[in-house]
C-alpha cells in the first residue's frame, strides 16, 4: 500500500495524462513503451541494462514445421523464474518495454508473433484458426527451457487476450491470466441477432492483412476508413454451400478446417490462399458457422479452466457481452482456484477510448487504467505474495450517470428487478417530434400501429455504440432521431434516480413487406438539456426469428415476435432525465444492411421494405430493463 501511495504522489496528474494516452495506444495496438517506462521509474527499479537479458527472434518450431519468432526477456541472475506469455499478430516489438518491466520484477516475459505476421513464418495470416495449436506448442516449448520454473501466466488485450483463452483450458502449468477487452467466443463479436458486424470485421480484417509488413499501425488507418453508401449489402442464401455440416466442421483439425472452409489447398493446408481472410469474413454472414466452430466458441471448455482470470471489460467495448458471459461461465463451471479466484472489472470504456465521456474525476478512471498494468495479479497467484489483488471484489463496475465505481458479488446482480416498460403511440412515433411514449402501463386492447419505410440505400447512420475506434461510445443521437424511418419512444422525466445495471432486451412485434429484413433498437438517456445519448443497442435479422439453426424467410405482412438483445449496461437515470428507445431497420456501418431480398436475385437485388410495429394488448412491445432497487 505504501508503494502504491508513493506511486500516486510521484506521478500525479502528469502520470494520469500520459497513461490515458498510452492505454488508448495499447488498445489500438500501437505503443506500450511509454507506460512501462513510466512504471519502471515509479517503482524505482534498477537500470534495465543491469537486470534484463533479451534474446530476440528465437524461432520456435510448431508441430507442422512452421517457426514462430519469439522474444524472451529474462531477469538476472540466470535461474528458473515464473513465465508470462503473450502471443499477438501486431508485432512483438511493440511490447519490448513491457517485457523489460516484467523481467525487472522477476518474471521471464515471452512475446511471440503469431503465424504469418512480422518475423514469424507462414504464408497468410488467418485469424483464430491456428492459435490453439500454436499456443499449446509454445507452452510446451516454454516448459522445456532451463529458465522456466514451471509456473506460467498469460497477459494481453483484444486479439492477444483471445490467444490466452486458447491455451487456458487443460493446462495445469498456467497459474493466472489477464484477458483484457476480449473473449474466446468470437462469434458474438462477429454478429448480433444474426446481423454481421460489418465495420468491425471488414475494417479489422483489412488491417491485419497488412500486419506482416513493416507498418505495425496499418490496422489503425484501416478501421477509420469511411464506408461507401452502396457497399456491404449482403444478400446471402439462407444456408452456405458447404460440403460439410457445421457439426462436421467442429470435429476437424485446424488443417482440415482450413481446407474445408476453402482457405487453403488440400495438398498444402499450411499455405493459405492469398484471399483467405476475405473468404473467411464472407462465412461470418452465417451465424451457424461461427457458433458451431470451436475456433469461435468456448462452450465446452470453461469447465476445464483452472487458473483464475482478471477480466477487464468496457460498457462500450466490442467484446462487452461475451466477456460478461465468460465471467459468468467461469464462475459457474471452472475448476478451482479459477472459479472462486476469477474477477472482472467493467469500466466506462470503448475498445480504444473512454466510451462514457462524462466519467467523473472522483471515479479515478485514469488511475484504474494505470493499475491495469500493475503486476500484483501475477505476484499474488504465481508467487504467493500478499498484496491488494487478494482484496479485489468479484465484480467491480462503473455506474454511469452516478459516475461511481461499485463493488458487487456476482453478475448479473442477484437483486435485479427485471421491469417491463411498454411503448405506445397514436401511430405517429416517427422521429423525436412524433408521439411515441414509454410507460410502465400495459398497452390498451387496441393501439394504432407505427409504420416506416426502410431503404437499404439510405440506411440510418451509426452514431456511437460498441464499435472499433470509429463512432464509438456515447454520442448525441439528434441526427438519427430526426429521421422519419426512426421510431422514437420517450418516457416522462424521472422524479427520482432509477438505476439499470445488467442485460437489456426489447420484445418487438413487427411485420414487413419483405421476405427478410432487419429490426434495430437502441436504448438512450435524454438529458435535462434534451441531448439524447446512446447506452445500448441491438439488432434482429428476420430470417433467424426461430433460431440460428433454423433460418427461414418470413411471410410478408405476418406479425412476428422479435427478441432484440441490447447486451448490457449500467446507468443511473437522474431526476429530470428520460428513457428513450429508437426502433428502425438499419445501423450502418456497425451492422451490415439487409437488402430485403432473402438471398434471392443475387447481389444486385435491393428492395425497400415497409415496416409496421405493433404495440397493443395482443402485441405488447416493450423494453425489459434490469432495475436495481434503491438501498
């Protein structure tokens, strides 16, 4: 505790400012060196040249003969030490100073370029496919080194958090891991409600396709690209033209999977085609593919995880809900000490920024950013050192609106009161100038429907949300709420504080003139000054209204019940603020647009859809909010 207090006294505001910048850079996979250098100085460690031995570009052989470039940072004097492993596709040189910091604290830090990136061998980087086998081969290599004492930890964020999960199960040598803003269930980051996460998947895949070149920051420019009005409209058939079923794909080895997916030739499965990444992205249009593929889900592996994890998540992060689900699954099924020892921190962040711009100074948000790079988690679990890690609550959340951190015992919160709020109108809920309202009262036997036209060539523009670096976080929704194809429903002003913390969903009864379409929903807070800020959003693709395994075109005019998952949030509405819901059929480029053609007519088929939303006694459209009772 004395060290931590001196840390704050020495660095004060300048540290917080610099760490905020560095944290942004880490999440964007640029430079970690500034942060680790600051920490080294603050911890008053000896000069790095006197304490660290660096062995660059050791070529570690994988089971198929491919060699992966690996840097090893070792403490002096020579001996056996606990080891921290980090595998990433963004260039291991970015983490050099972090490696030195770990080594100065008595750890061997091993950093490895993923297959086909930077100095590692391999023809084309295919995301996710080889990380399980390559990670386990690397763990085996570490166990045979004379500098390893047999105790292994894992560190990293985003993709190099995913690589942690891939080796976390059935691995007794792993004593602790630290997956930040990530998940092993990548299918939830690829699509929501059956709709493809267009800007995330396409922007990221374009960036990582260049990561084996000299420019380590190419992903940044790729994810900031502006999307053209006529691009990205999927009109895929109901089912992909695979030779194998999803269940058969799930039983294949990585080499067999690459061939079956059409990513590599049968006679050379380790030499993917140049367009392998683009082919893989096209498969993401089929939720059944991702859900049933073991490289995108972790369903049957949580109960084989033994090491405790410290999960870092953000309310506006691209991996928010799957990471919350990871925590719940570990707490329910993992082995000890993983089950009882795992912790999660959920803050007001996006993937590369503060998602909630009003985070108060009293919340110490920047201080917690800094603490994410603290080594106490590993000191406690890998070396048995008593420290503050032992006092971490199971759940620490940032409650927006209150702008306060709070400790909790579980997720979702056991005291949650799931409360229905119904939408109503006189048939003119179009735009914020319409007559749409939200109340706790059930709808009348008859209420006039709301209608709007969805034109795929004029989609509702993405404004804020859980996006990758572009238009992310909480943003003013005025531009969207002025549109006639956005239905807006608003509650009366709060007379007292109302906190919602947990999963949010909307039950929407709707019909369409199309044989396939989308319905989107967004939860917002309307501030006292009238500003509308987004808290959570979701989408439902009509063809999956009966489940991802049973895609089916809809009948024009048929009223269908859609359950739209808005993921989770934590916000305390203050007196004078209002609850608002937006309903429409597009949120582009966050989600790919539906052409309304149901896979018929080819890529050139794009039709307008005439949408009807019902909210009467027989069709009680509503939002279900996780209300937290007042203390």
